[in-house]
DNA sequence: AAAAGTGCTTTGTTTTTCAAAGTTAAATAA
DNA sequence: TTATTTAACTTTGAAAAACAAAGCACTTTT
C-alpha cells in the first residue's frame, strides 16, 4: 500500500484556493470582486491567495477596463488545469473505495 | 449563487486528517503504527491530528493488547462517517460541474 | 470637493502545523 | 537485574499559514 495523501497538491490544501480554482475551471474569467463576494473574503485575504496561485502559475491576471473603470480578472492556465485535475484524481483515489 | 466552500468542514482541510478518515472509512480498525507508516508521519504529529479527530468525536480509540503488548487502534464513529460524507458531498458539488 | 469603489500591499496577530525531545509503561535482550 | 527497545503519547518551541484591518493609489460618482 502507498501513502494516500502523497499525491495531493499542497497548494490545494487551502479551501480558498480550492474554491478559486473550482470557479475558474468553469468560468473563463472571473473578476476580483466576484471572487471576493462568492467566497466571502476580505480584499487582503483573497489577494494573497490569488498571489499564491499566480506564483505557481496556476492562474493568470488580466488588468483591463470596463468602460473607464479598472477591472482585474483572473483565469486558469493550462498548468493550473492539469494540477487541479491531478489533485482531484488523487482525492478520488483516496475516497473512491466508498 | 452561493459560497461554494462554506460547506467544507474545517477539520478536513488538513490532508492528514483527510487521509486518516479515508482510511478509517474502509477499514474497521487501524493501529497507530499502521497509520503512522502509511501517512509517513512522526508520532507527535499523528497523535495530535488523531486528537483533533477524537475531540470532534469523529473517531474512537481502542486501547488493547496484541498478546501482552499494548496496541492502540482507531475506528470511525457514526458522526465521523456523516461528517466525512457531508464534506465529500460539498467537495463534489464544487467540482462536479467539470 | 467629498465620498466611494477597485485592487492591492503592508502590518501584526492568531491559528495551525510539525518536528524533536521527553515520558510512561511494558517487553525483551544482555 | 540492568539495559534497551517499542508503543503511544505529551510537551515544547519554532516555523508557516491564514487572516483582518489599515493604508494606499487611482478613478469615478455625487
């Protein structure tokens, strides 16, 4: 038998980062404020988790405008998709015995 | 839309506690040392996570003997089963859109 | 001009995690 | 019988992570 948790990605141990990724898998682009409201987070908390995901190159930032208002949105990268899928696969392997 | 991570159980944010539970769901009883080896943990680390799960009444301890050697084993409680299942359901809801 | 929104960064506290060492008690080896 | 080992912890302390709150730069709305 092998260690069932070894294949889980440390980055996704955080429920918040897990939530961000799960939202970005199904939405091509999501704004900072939408994430903030959906996940019920403070600005700083969200920003730092987004930063972690960005450092890992699991998400990408897009700074743009809606009209003349700044608007920052985020999207998942290919690497992010792969890593997230691998994590879910590892999770499934742990629990599929049910 | 509602917060997708709100229904995740904080206790299962930890990969280690998640691993313990996933093992206890499929095995009626597991020994301290078996858990330790499977999850590759130090005594103290495992003991403290087991303690957290016990405080929550998600697992139960059985102190016994193998021959005349002490042997501590752990099993999942009904409450533990329910909580774990609820957590997995919440996880699934987050990601089933895939 | 004042107030408010966006998207951060910085600061500092609290919480969590973890390894290492110490502990107790029994078992076995010397 | 003394020493060592194993099991299963507890305690200690340090490092890492999470988080809220405040500050900031910029722009828009009032």
